[in-house]
C-alpha cells in the first residue's frame, strides 16, 4: 500500500509539473517572446477542445510569437497521439524535444512504447536521456514505471530477455532507488520466460508483499506447473481467477499493459 501511494504521488507530481510551464521563468530569463507566447497559450487553452480548429489556431498563434516555445509543440502533438496519428504527433513532439530536451524526451519515450509499440525508438530516447541527464532520469509520463523499467520492458518485447533482466537487477540493487509498483512482478515474469523458475518464484512472491494482482498469481501458477508443484499451481490458479473477478488486475485506460492477462488465459492453463 505504501508503494501504491508513492506511485500515485509520482503520477500526480509528473502530471502537475509537466502539464503547464511557469511562464514567469521565461520572463526572469529575459525571453519576453516565450513569456508572451506562454501566457497566451496557458491562459486560453482551457477554452477549447483539443481537436477543434480554434485550439490549433491558438497553439499556432503562440508558435508564431515564439517559434522555440517547446510547450506549444507538445500541446499541438497531443491530439494527434490521442487519435493515433503517429506521423503528425512525432513531427511536433520532435520539435518540443529539440527545444526542451530534458522535459519532453521522457514524454516522447513513454508514448512511443505505450501507443505505437516503438520499442527501439523508446530505448534510443531513454539512452539519450541517460547521457544528457545529470540526475535520475525519472519516470514515464504517467508515473507507472521508472524509465529504466520501461527500457527493460522494451528490450523484452524485442526478444532480449537477458538484457532486460540485467537492467532491472541493476536498478533494484541501487540503494537510492524506490521500488516501483510492478518491478518485481515484471522481473519475475522475465525469469519465468527465461526458464529461471526459482528466481521467478522469489520475485513474484516479493511482488505479493507489495501489491498483489491476478497476473502475479497467474505467473506463479505457470511457474509452479513447470516445476511440478501441482498443489501450489492449483492454489495460485484459483487465486488468480478470484482476484480477476474482483477486478484486482493490471489496468490502464489507454492501452494493454505489459504482461497483462485475460480470464481465458487463466482458465486455459
């Protein structure tokens, strides 16, 4: 439960900080054009629907005032990602990243894997962030994962499970790192998929002490079945069905999550 509140805080913190810039910062830095563009956009954007012509005219007006105002390009990109138009989203988010790399590179990386399954592009973005950031690279745009975990999950999707395991192991060994909500779960799944069943059980059980889910019990059932522990397999399978029916499962309103399952998956094992 403690980790649940931590991740909720991360989500709110990330969302709040990156939702709108502090226009006064531009004024303090002597950039009056960017200050004027910022005030125009942030004080008026709530008046229009993101997909409307008026919204895009407002954003374009801010860009006309200050062509290097990164936030405007990020806002221009937002409706395109929501409508699945990867080309227009990428064109505009790339400009946002160009003018404010540290702020918008994590967003680009997050949305590349989340909505477009662009795992190689996500890895490149995160590795660039690792090279240029002077501090912890932070979390995905919605706070679900540390970006290192996202990087590991992308490696797994590319069939490089051992590389993925190594990334998560190194992150978890860092005493300064606060374990994420699903870290041990995904690591346990990776161990299962690579045939390291004892390590899979250890990590899935660690996940149980933090935040239990139908998916955790499902992968425990699969692992116990592989090693011939029939009783533990049946118990985990029944728990997985029970928890799934109680809606205690992975969920994201925008996309299918890594290692997420459906009821038919549980009943088929």
